[in-house]
């Protein structure tokens, strides 16, 4: 696939890295020659310096025969104009744009071929807000991913000493929970993946990824770790777009406080939000944190644009007694350094956004793609099309499907029914199939499984 990426920042660079290793023809456009040089030295891609919304620059990047344009520059306007130019002059089939400003997103009819021709809108702030909201709803989870509109969920938890299943084989899950069907999709032990089998023994500190129907998630979590108490008090450092959207989404169910430095922004938040308490000050101010009883907070969230400020305020909150600490880290190099110590969960907006983008780049009918363990693995939701003659998966029991190495099928969503995958489960046309891919070099082979051919011999 020939793809043009506008913007060599964190999102554009990470996307290029994901796609360059998957036999795609990638061109990255940016105005910054240093960023382009750094990307070109690392990856097998083309780079073009210039403004991505200019027709001459797009033509130089190969827009005449490009399959897809992904506009993820820091400017909403540049992204939207680039899609317009690509549609009008080059008839680019698929146009994806990152648009952050909610003033654009709330206008119905703005993004269609008769107005601004954008096929897929990506709002990183909304993606991250939804991600954090799910983590708040499931205390103890490291990652929570929805499939098929939330009917099934993939959840990552750390197995703790004393959990009922710790030290026991996976096949005993069914004995512990005879009324709950679940499947462990993968286990990461000391940062290395282990493909789960019936005789695999869960050890303390394993990161366990399991999939189940949404209503069964809490029951499975309780088998792997002590059940954390429900969250009630949430403190948010940073009243930017993510902080505002998150407070708006959760303030009816939780006691929420926002700490924001900018006085004008504080006044805006006070006028906009209903029950959230807005405090003007710095989350790195020890006296302010003590005064606001940070020790009583169930969750402290550092959501500013400054990685260092987020890390320091998170460490302070944890030291002062906050039960759980989550922080946004924009620099991917920091994520693995800080998560799991004083900071419970480090969130990467880039990786959260990348999953949304990848779903539209994958071949076959891929509904969603989610990056797991900071990009180490992927969870994919694919739809099976065709029939037993034209499909490699339809009409076959899972045990007979030639899955690529390191790939497991976790569940199937058929209409409103969540079917946990077992060896004798047969895939039917229209099924949403949830796959877990530990080794990403086999992604292309997974996609080929869901291609519909004229016939297979």
C-alpha cells in the first residue's frame, strides 16, 4: 500500500515505524529537515520537506497514485486542507486527518465529500479520554480494550501473591469459575511473552491478558489479584483538553478536582463543568497537595503537556499517599522507565492514537487494532467474510486454522453473543474475531487469513 504521512512528530513518526516494517511504501512529509533526517536514517522510507497542504509538495510525495493520505501535523487546518487538496486534485481514495479542536468536531456535516472530504477523523484527546475512563472504571487493570462496541473486553492485570489462580494451571480457571467463560490470550513474564496453554502456570507479577464478556470482567479479575476498592475521589493535574473532557465524562459518578495553573483556564473550567472542583495552582506544590488531602485520593492523574511536570507531580502525589497514580508521557522513551514503580500506569497518547490509525491501514476487514504493552503486541478485531470455499477461516474449527506463530484467537462476537474461543469453536460468516498477535512481524499473515479469495485449492 502506498501511504503518505503528513507530519513527522511523535504520532507520524511512530506510525511510519509501524508501517515501514510491513511492506508498505511510506513517504513522510514535514517542514522540519532534522526530524525527516532522523526518521530517514532509522527507517526504509521516503521523506519530503515542505508544507503538506501544498499541491506541489503532495505531488512530489507521490499523491498521484497514493492509496492513502494520513494528515497528523500539529495544525488542524493544515490537515483538513491537505485532505481537500488530495481529494480534489489527486482523487486519493482514503484520507485520514487528526483534528483536535472540538469546535470542528461538533459540527455535523462538516466532514464529507461535499464539504471537507475527510474519510476518517482522529481525535487523540478523545481516544485518550476514553482509555483513561475505562481504567478508572476497573480498579487494578493496566489496560482495558473494548471490542464490538463494548460487548467483549480485553483486560490486562498483574497477578498478585494470594490470587486464587496464582501458582495454578490455566485449565483450572473453568473449575474456579464454572459459570464464567474466559480465555487468557497472552502472558508477559519479566517482559517476555508466553503463549498460554492449559498447563501454563500463572506466577505472581505476570501481566495476564484475558478476554471475556463485559459483564464477566470483574469476576475474572478477582481470580488473578486481590480486588481493589472502587474509585471515588479523582484528582486531575492539568485542565487542558484531556483534563476537561475526562472531568466532564466522570464528574457525575466521582468526586473530581482539577488543578490548573492558568487563571483564565480555571475560570473557563469553573463555568463549563458542573460539579468538578477547580483549583488554581501547581500539582508540584507540596503544600497545595497536602491542603487538598491528596492522601485521600483514589486516583491522581497527571495530564499536562509537560512530561517532566507530569512525572514529578505523580511522584509527589504517590509519596503523599495517593492510592493510584497515572500519568501521560508523550516521549515513548520515558514510558518503560517510569511505569510499574512509583507511577502505576504511564499512558502514551501516541500509542493510543496509532491503534485507531492502524485499523484503517490494515488489509482485510479490520475493525480495530490496539497496541498492547507499549507496542510490543497487538489485539485485532477482524470480520470473517465469504464462505467455506472463499475463506481460510469460515466453517473451520479454530484448532484446524493455520494461525501464524505467536497468534491466538481469543473470542468471537456473533450478533450480540460473546463466544470465548475453544479448539472446537467454528467461525461463521459475519463473526467478529478477536486475535492476539505477540510477534508483530506476522501481522500481514494474520490479515491474509481474512482476505476473501475466489477459491482456495
